[in-house]
């Protein structure tokens, strides 16, 4: 959650632009590992290969929700563990806020 929170903080200048905001967050998470074959998977509107709780970032509503681990395809869960706004999520989960 810390990694996602720091990535969302990094993307804050583009929270109102889902395409650039998502790119900034993903770039921040992956960092210099773009050329590695494994380590990161990006999923849009469906899950694959998952055994962890699933954070769902919604730029349209500017919320982050956390769902139980699921193999449901398509992802159909409707009861998140929590949902909170971007600012609240960053303030709660980011350990080291940076401007990088």
C-alpha cells in the first residue's frame, strides 16, 4: 500500500487526467525496471495471476478501494475492505512522501 500511496502522491499533479495520472503512477512504481521480464503486471478491467488483496484506483471518482484476493474473471467483487479518496489514501499509507 505504501508503494501505491507514494505513486499516487507522485501523480497528484495529474489526478484530474486519468491517462497521464495512471501513467505517472505506474512509471513511479516500476521505476528503472521497465526492461525486466517479471516483477510487475498491469491489469485493466480484469485480473490475472493474483493471490493478494487488489487495490483499485479510480481516477474518475478519485478513490482507491481495496478488495479481497480473487480469481474471478472478470473482477466482480462489490464489497471493498475500504474505499477512500486519493488524499486520504496517500496520507494514511505513504511512509515517505517525496516530490520525485
